[in-house]
């Protein structure tokens, strides 16, 4: 018998009821995923608009708007205080 550092089964998450540590972690993780999705969509929109503008398919305004929204979202994200999860 050997001690495997990776067990076959992960430990259960525990209760996700109101006020539990796991519930707070789930909320912050969901917010991080939402911010990441927003940045990804805005960055992809900006790149595709810029490529389209270079090809003559679309106006430069779409690329500029995407860049402004991306900069605004990034500024907002950096200005928000970082919430710490107390264990």
C-alpha cells in the first residue's frame, strides 16, 4: 500500500447554506468568473472590430467603443476594494 497524494475521491464541499464559508466563497468565485467573461467578450469584440475596420467591413467606432468599455471595466475592477474571505 502506498500513500497516494491524490485521493480517488475528493472531499465533499460541505453545506452551502446561508452564512457558511463555502457560500461566501461561491459568491466571490461567481463574481470573478463574471468579470473574466466581461473582459474576454470586450477584448474579443475590440479585436474583431479592429480587424474588420482594417478590412473595410466595419467602422472604427466599434473598435473605439470596445476599447473604451474595456478600459472602463478594467478601471472599475481595479478601483473596487478587494474583499477578503475570513475563514
